[in-house]
C-alpha cells in the first residue's frame, strides 16, 4: 500500500484535480484506490460525485469523534472510494487545539482500517495547519503539484521545511517522492525556466550530500497540460476519463499513473539482493 499526501499550501495549483484524476487513472489499471478529502471545501468529494448531505458523517467525524474510516467511505467508481469532507472540517483546527496527539489522528484511524488499498491519496487543504500535518503524519510519501507560473517556487522552502519537520518529529519514513507540473503551458519560456530552477535545486541538494526528505524526489516527466475538459469534468462530478476519455487531460493523467506505477518497480530494483531475499 502506498499512502500519498498531495500537498502544496498554495491554492489553485491542481492538488484536487490531480488527486481525483490520478486516483481514477490508477483505479482503471485495477488497483484499489481510496481518496481521503481533507479540504473543508470538499472539492475532491464533489469532483467524485459525492455531494454534501446534512447528516452524512465526514472526515470531520473521523478526526473529532474517532468515527472509523470504514463508516465514512463511499464508493466513487470501479476500484475507487472516497472518504468525503464537509464544511464542518473548517472548525477542526480550533476544536482539536487542546487534543493531545492531534497530529496523529488520521494515521491511527488508517492503521485501524480493515480495508486495504493499493493507494490511499490524501487531498490537502491550501495551508500548513493541523489537517495537512495529519496527512503528512499518515503518509509515506508526498506528491507536490505545482503550477509553473510566476512565483511558483515561492513558498517551496516553507513546504520543504514543513515536510522535514514532520519527518524528524512525527514520521521518519516521510519522503517527497514526486513533483507534478500541472496546468502546464507547453512552449512557454516561463514553464521551462521554472522547471530548470527546480531541477537545479534538486541537483544541488543531492550534491550537497545532505539527506533530506526531498533528496530523491522525481519531477514526473508527464506534465499535466492546461485543458478546459479537465476543469469541466470537476463540475460534471466525475473524473476526466468518464467525462472526455479522448482529451489531453485523460492522456496526461493516464501517463502520470504509468509513471507512478513505474516508481514501484524502481523501488523494488533498488532493494539490495540480501534484503530482497
Ligand atoms: N490541467 C488543467 N487544465 C485546466 N484547468 C485546470 C487543470 N487543472 C486544474 N484546473 C482548474 O484549476 C482550478 C484549481 O485546481 P484545483 O485542483 O482545485 O487546485 P487546488 O486543489 O490546488 O486548489 C480548478 O478550477 C480546476 O478545475
Ligand atoms: Mg483543492
């Protein structure tokens, strides 16, 4: 099982769109996937066709009332489930302020969950508060969706610092395993420059010999191109594959899923023979 937090404290960079469509792309390959919607705006839930209902429990009840995830999870397609969010989650930060171990609530709920998935993908809100920290504590990996526009890398050091802090204090396994370029404008100089800056930064980290959670981060070769169908699918309440299977967006997310699956082969290959045996 891979548990992945999609995180970037900037809003509007493609976190939710990527969580939903990458999850759907992985589910289409036969893998079992669960999306956990940790944003009070619940866009991942609505994108998966799960609309807010007044008395339906949500991930808020998991965090605040210890409701098991199995009681909250709803089917969202073949091999695909979602633990929905709702607006109550906006108050969780304040309500959990006095709770000891509030950073580890989601991790413990996931450990107690009898249903096992190939991928659990957590859609984080655009902040570095208790909800994002819960995702980082429960995850083994972080994917950072990035929109390569002016100031795209502004705030990246804060993001890296937060992951580093969680890795040191709460979750030593945590690594940033992927950076995903979203809403990519092919052929623009700015997109290419931002990509270069990011590559330079990662190369410098590797050369410095310093071990950080992002030392082995991959910038996925697949770039998610800007495509109006991707935005339309969100309001249609289905992943892109159900809305417009032949568009660029469907092809890009399917290609990203292939790279994500290929990472697992990479991980297997790097295990020394003695350990693998
Ligand atoms: N590849 C894309 N092409 C066109 N629009 C996109 C694409 N990816 C995301 N969007 C749109 O951009 C907006 C922000 O994306 P979203 O995934 O909600 O970002 P975040 O979760 O980081 O706030 C949404 O309206 C979404 O539909
Ligand atoms: Mg979002």
